[in-house]
């Protein structure tokens, strides 16, 4: 099994932070203005669902990828 050094952990954290910023920007652009209109309830619900699924998957992914 490969040992992970401090440099590997830092690189993974930087990639994770960059990916979170990118996805956050894309979701913000995709759902812009949906919270100000009460008629877009389904859009608001889908935004919440996408955010929950994204956070869940990105939290579980490192553990899943390390399993053999």
C-alpha cells in the first residue's frame, strides 16, 4: 500500500478546493435568480437536491477510491 506524504495531501486539498469553487460557480450561474421567484419551487428544490448529492459524493469519494 502506498504511503501518502504531506505533499500529496496538499495537492489533493488544492484540487478539491478548486473543484468546489468551479462547481459552485457553475451551479450559481445555472440557478441564478431562481430563489427570487416564488413560482420556481421545483427549480429551488432541484438546486437543494443537487447541492446535497454533490456534497455527499465528494465527501465519500476519497474513501471509495482508497478501497481495494
